[in-house]
């Protein structure tokens, strides 16, 4: 296997607080010997667990970057037992462009694992995490929200795994995050996901969906900060007491949780996020965008539950996700 061209500008294994970059050489029209510089902080203090913390896996999702920038700026070495590896802008080119995928190669980092050391910029980033950073980690927190195209009730999530002891550990970390909702998450497109790479290595993973619309809110940022601190206390890396409030447990048992558009048009949501719906309830309507006098197409819930996600922009295209229903667990 070829060596990955990415190199850290700071040590990954020395005590103290170190701020620097993951440097990826990238020759381009405006910089023949240029590099993609991915901000990186490593905070280490003695022996203990390592947490690998990432935001902006998709570049238009912001709660993670906010929480991780604050953690990197305010945490002292003496606050830590073990090590924090903090990467606020995982897909740095996408983050700088404010887009879901990289403007360099259109790469979706969360569908690019395990990556390639001699591939595109996005594949090189994935390969470096796959072969260098993930093996160092005991626990990973990867922040997501809906970006510009979706909006979510704020939840932390874990997956059903074949490795049941690991599943138990992931669920415990998800509960420690203590978002307003906790979801047993069904992925509709799991090939190449960072989540899968983490779990296949036997590492504990917490992921989130904390909002959407291509921005963040005071509430969603506060949920991210509290949840991050809770998980690090749970892992024994930070000291202190976790802040725990009630959470609604949700399951996504099958594909009937998802609704997808079958035509283009003007999007009208009929149910707000967090509201309870019954099977058969009208969730959204899509109106023609090129004429009047034609009835809208209705989209109806295929099962009862809570609306946990919805399409965000005012226009929708065929194949877009209309809405997602989560089922409340006792």
C-alpha cells in the first residue's frame, strides 16, 4: 500500500496542547506547490483513552465545527486524561465552500471510505483517517446535521451492529450525549460511510443530526457543546458530572420511515418537526411549479410516529427525501 501524502504539522503523541494542520499537497492552477490545510488540535495528558472528534464531514453542517472550535480553544492539557484529536473541519474544502461535497473533486467524504492514498483529495483524506487516525482512537464523535437540504429534530444516534458488545458501548455513549432525541438509526446509503469504517474497527461511535437548513442555532449549538462534554466525561477523558435531561428514544425499523419525492415542484410541509403523526396522515404536498389549476401531489406517512426530518428548501426535485418518521420506543 502506498504512503498517504498527508502529514501533520504537530505531534500526535506528545503531552500538551498543540494546534496545527493536516497538510495535504495539492497542485492546482493558482498554486503549483499548494496544499489543503485541515485545522487540527491534539491535546494529550498522560495515559488514557483517545477521542477522535470531527465536524464538517459535510461542509454545510455547523454545530460540530462550533463545538469543536470552542473545545480546542478552551481545553488545557491538565483538563484531559488521555488524548483529544480534534478536527473541526473534516472535509476542509467543502467547509470553506459551504457545500456538502468537496468543490475540488465533488467528493462526499462520508461515502469515500476506506479511501485511497493515491486517489482524489477526498479519497486521500478518507485514507489518512482510515489508516492513521482511526487506529489511534478508542471513541469517535462525528457531528452531522441536515445541511442546506434537510432539517432534523436534534438527535444523537447509534446503529444496530453484529458486534453486540460494541453496540452496547455505542448505545451507552449515545445516551451519554443526551440529545433531546436518541435514535436507533437506519442508514439508507451506508456504503463508504465513515460510521461504517469506525464501527468495523471496533471503535465506539456517536453520530448526530442536530438541525439543518445550512446554519445552526443557539439551541443546536448548546446541544452539541453539552453532548460533546458529556461523551468525553463518559469516556473518562474529561472530569466532571454529566448534564442529563430526559430524551425521547426513537427507532427506525425499516424503509417505511422514509418518504421520497416522485416529481419536481413547490414544497409544502404539512407537519412540523417533532409532531406526532398517524399512518396515512398527510405529511407534505408538492405543487406544480409551472402552472396553476392543477392539484398538488400528496405524500402520506407509511407508519405512525414522530416527524424527525423534513426537506428544507422551498422547491423539491424528484428523488429528494420528503420526510422521515421515527417510532417512539418505551
